[in-house]
């Protein structure tokens, strides 16, 4: 049996929503162990003078907790 935990993160890219998702997952993998899935909860664009300047996603990251003392975070 395994137990998972979820955490929410926000990631931003000047390129695209897809790039923001990739950057968010890459960053989560630097901090969390056993990342097993990500769910895009929200998307938004940031504007400057009416023009899109960045793409932001809020991700719900799921990671499996380790057995014993390690909690994966």
C-alpha cells in the first residue's frame, strides 16, 4: 500500500502554458521525491498594456510518501 500527498504550486512562462507546466513539474521534481502526477487546476495570462506578457498555471502535484521517516518533502 502507498500513501500520496498533494501540494499546489504556481509556475509562469513567457513562452506558453505548456512551457509553464513543464517548468513547474521540473521544479517540483527538484524538491519532491516520487512525483507521480500533476493536475492543471487553473490557467491565466498576465497582461501589460493589454498584451500577454506571461502564462501562469496553478498545478496540483501528487507525490508518493516514502516508508519510514522520510516524507518525500
